[in-house]
C-alpha cells in the first residue's frame, strides 16, 4: 500500500520559486518510480515530472522542463519538486504519485495520488 502526503504549497509572485515535498509510505518496488502531477482550476490532472528512484533518471512535461526539478531522498522517504521562474499558468493543485507495482516508469502508469497541495502564482 502506498500513502502520500504533500506539503509546501502556497502563494508566490510570478518569477518566484517554491519547493514541494511529499512524504511517502511506499513499497520498495514503488520507490523505483515516483511522480508529480498538477490540476489547474477547471482543468484535468496532468503529469509533469517523474523520477526513477534507483538511478535518478527524470522526465518532465514540456510545460515545466527547464524550470522544475524533481528529486528523491530515499532515506527520508521523500520526493521533492523544486519549482523556479513560476508563472501564473503554473497555478494548480500539485500532487505526488506512485505506482502500486512498477513495471516501467512512465508518466501514464501512475495509479496512486496524494491529496495535493495548492500552488498559486500571482502576477
């Protein structure tokens, strides 16, 4: 069973930075692939980043690539999302994600999400 708890959301001005944290209670297998999703007001939930725990290999959605960085600290069972140069379009509910059983670390294979933490970027 995987349980996720995000924190670190808040309000920032455009151009600012913010780091989100996700404390995860996951299986050894699930630790091999962790991700971040976001859902803008009125929009759908989209995957924006993922990381392979064992190797540190990462993937980012085009909308955030170059501005966001996902890292993981296995000793603390925590995955982070470092966000910089934030834009109002980044305003969304951010949630971390895991896979019950990892077969391949692809953004479309996640099946478990946390409650999320809200990030609001003002102009």
